[in-house]
């Protein structure tokens, strides 16, 4: 028989910290540090994917592999932002400059080779689950659809999580009673 307390439902809320030294939440109760900003509305929520590649270890004397070892792991956080702002452009293009002048806001993209890393956070709507990805860079193609209503323009993002020094690539925090 299954455990209904272990179900996780809903899109949750995406957060971003521009500094890799921003304090991480340590539980499900404390507020996120002020360095974490809310990314706003998305088109269809977000998706976390972890793809691990395994390779067989073979020897001449055996037909079957004698072991199988992980050789690569790719961790991605994907979503399409529904709010196209200069700040979100800067986040999706890994940096750049925002300038306000004469009633306008200008966004100029980052110089190639000067891209920045960020931290990505996610919290469930029920506040019973949090994920922290400690070092990320947006690596996906950015194609902004411009269509007739009711469609809206979207800012797609695929952030790849990269292992930071001396820490795991991500941490998941969840309510323990009934879920472990």
C-alpha cells in the first residue's frame, strides 16, 4: 500500500541567488535569505532532471560485466519564465548590464566568457520540500515565441547544475514524518 503523505503535488516556487555564497535554507520553516529572489510566474512550472551515465567494467574472462560505474551526471533545472523583464533577461543570459534612463530600461548582454554562475532554489507550494542547486549556469537555447493571444511570450531556461568546491551539486530538504 502506498503512502499519501509522500506525494508531492504542484509547481512550487523558483528562487535565484546571484551570489554563490548566499546562505542556504537549512530547514523548511526559516525564510529564505534576502539574497534569494523569486523568479515569478512560469508557463508550466519547472522540471528537475538528473541523468546519470553508467559504464560496464568488463574483463576478458567473463561474459558479464564485473561491475557498472557511474561516469557522468548531468543535473538540469528547466522552466519557461512568463515574466519578460530586464532582470529575467540578465538571469537567462548569465549576466549583463541593466541601465535605467529616460523612462526606459536597457538590457545589454554579458560579454562572452564573462558569464556568471547563480544558485537556483525551489520550494513546493505545500512548503514541505525545498531543493537547492549550488552552482548553476543557463545553458539552453533562448527562443522567445511571439504569437497571437492567448499565447504569451516566454523566456525559456535550462540551468545546468555544476559541482561547487567541497559540496554536493544539490541538496533536497523534505518533511521527514511519513516521507523517509
